[in-house]
């Protein structure tokens, strides 16, 4: 599903909502992209912290 959303997500978002302008649509899409990137980085950080804690409890 992640590949489908990556390929078609913007098109579906454009078709399924009324946008004030193309610039408004692009601005909203850019905001979603930054939030997604931030959450991705947060997930990596949580994974690293979890791994460090798990390794330290084994020693």
C-alpha cells in the first residue's frame, strides 16, 4: 500500500477535495511531506533508543 500511496496519493488528494489554488494544494502537500519525514526520523530515533536500552539490559 505504501507504494500505491506514493504513486497515486497526490492525485487522489487533488481529486477528492476542493482546493483554493494549485499553490494551496502544493503548500498542503509540502506540509504533509515534512510531517511524514519528521515522523520517520522520530521512528528511527525511537528504534535506536530502544536498541540501546535492550542491549544495555542484556549486559
